[in-house]
C-alpha cells in the first residue's frame, strides 16, 4: 500500500432504535464494541490516524478510548457530509487517502478495506466507494456507472427511474477519498434538499464535474456492508461474527461438537486438538492450550488454560489454570487465582485470589480465598479458609505435602507447615510447624441412655 491513510469513523448518531443508554457504537459483539470492529477493519489500510466523529454519548466514547483516538464533535446532526465537515480540521495538511466508514458496520473486514484502497491506487481514482450487489436492493442508493465502469452518480430509491431501480449494485456508505480533493468537495457541499442536510454522496457529482474519476469496489460478501440500527440487527451481526470466529478455529485444528452453540470472542486463542462441547463461552482475553477438553456449560473469561486440562461445567474468571489439571463440575475459579499443573479443583470448589501448587487436590465443597497452597496437598471435603474478620482480609499459607482433614477451618492469617496433618473438624487459629499433627476440636463425649432420660 503506497499511500498513507487516515480514517474518519462516523459515530454521532443517537441510535434511538437501540432503545439504550449506551451509545449505539459501544454495543458489543463477540468481545468488541461495534466501533472497535470498525477500527479493526480500518487497520487493513494501515491507518496513521483515526478520527471518530461523535455526538450523542461522546463522553462515553472518550472515556473508553482516551488518547488512542482523535475526536471531532458533531453537535447538530445535519447529514453524513456535515459529519465529515466536523472532522475536516483534523485532516488539514494530510495528503494521503481518507477512509470514511460508518461506525455501525461491524461485519466489515480488514481485507475488504485493504482491497478498496488498492483499487483506488491502481485505478488512480479520486474516490473509491465500497458497494454491494443485492438480490433485493429496495431502499438503497443505486450505483450508476459509465461505459468505462466508473461511477457517475448515486441515485436514491425515491429519485430513481424504473431502469435505475433495476440496478442491483448499491452504496455501502464506505469511501476511500484523496484527502485534498475531499476537503475541496466538503467546501462545495450544499444542503439542497428538504431536510437541509449535507449528503456525502454528493461528492461523486462534484468530483465528476472536476474531471476526476470515481470508482467502486464490490464487496465479495454483501453482509459486510450491513449497518446496525436495532437490537435485532445487532443479534444478526453477532451470529455472523460468531460463525466467522468458529470457522477460523476449526480451520486451525480445534474441534467443536456443535459450533453454533459455542460463543467465542474475537481475540481468544485456542490450541490445536482441543475439543469444545456445546454451550461453552470463551470471553475476551482467553488463551486455551492444546488438547484441552471444555465440557458443556463452562464460562471462561480473560483466563489461561494449560494444555491437557479438562474443564467441566465451571466458571473461570481472570485466572490461570496449569497443564493436565481438572476443574469442575460446578467449580468457581475467581480473579487472581493461579492453579498449578496436575491439580484437581473439584465439584463446588471456589478459589479466589489464591495460588495452588502443582499436584494439589481440592476435590469438593471447599472455599480457598486469599491463600497460598503449596504442592501435593490433599484438601479434604468442606475445608474453608476463613479470610475475613468483618473488617479486613488476611492470607493463609499451607506448605507442600500437607494433609487437611474434612471440615477444617483455617482462620487467617495462619501458616501451616510442610508435611503437616490436620484432623478433620479442626478450627486452626495458630501456626503449625513442619511435620506436625494438629487437632483443634473438643474431645467427644458420649452419654449413654441420654434419650430415655430426656423423654422421662
């Protein structure tokens, strides 16, 4: 790609049909907001600057993206041409191409943007438009070409003749324009319509009048040109994107029992020969190793799962699980947890902000919070790390090769030594040295005949 590119993303619409407090372009699909998907697509042109034209909800956009983007405000909505006018001052002195993309086109691909820019360069076009061929083009602006194949006009449905309505190539509202010529055209736009709006499509006629060529690149998949105006369209785009993501993983050697029921965010990494069962959700930031088994009903977010590990019907959030470990069913691994290799985190076990060493078994009905457990520890059923005194949270440490009996309470802060045994039912409030045996419960008392005495 020879020319420098800037991108102007149009994101000032109110999105009233979304019926939401969230700006339309911040609604998320597969782990990215619609605006992030469009920015990702624009990167196909190796853009040097990205300008977002905002209006409604602009503060939320600025809060989310900060200094990563340039922002231009469109206080009054006076059409697509007016939106680009609001960003014109940020394009002064830029001599490359400017991409103009609607902020609600999450299906647009990087390779399509790259191909559109390449078509502009190779054809020496002042403007290249993205278009689509639709079986039913009703309601869309039709692309009119001359005998050379260049675009001479865009005619809206209501203004088109019967012959023009027979054209199936439509405008996708995505443009690649030579920046100096774009700035000239913006100065010449007129609100010559009943709405008093400035239409960006009018630059086609202006450029033709200047003797400049306007071209069009037809998207291979017309769905890329789809905009989102309501939640139904958002759901449709989500379904398409999930399908794309699943297909990519399938091509890379991941097996899915039913891809349509698996929800994988865009940036998730999955190693080959991993198997994913139905109703598994892998959210943003996940890195899944090779030969991993993810059984139905699991939700994993921003976590690392080591190779050879099995997860059954469990929730893992902001955590790390080692290799050849088993998790679940019904386990809850919470943020800040680091589980080692060849561990067992069993049914109804909750781990929070804790480190579990290699080979440690926590088989069932246990809570480990704010603790550091060493290697090869056996944790019995019903063990609780009592990490909160009502005001502050404290940590507990358990050494390698310890054996913690069932229904033990470890009242933090407490340190349990290596190769230590704790009797079932104990409440541990003091440190235990290495290789010791601790029992902290009252001696059993049996009163024979007590029931008969009570009845009398």
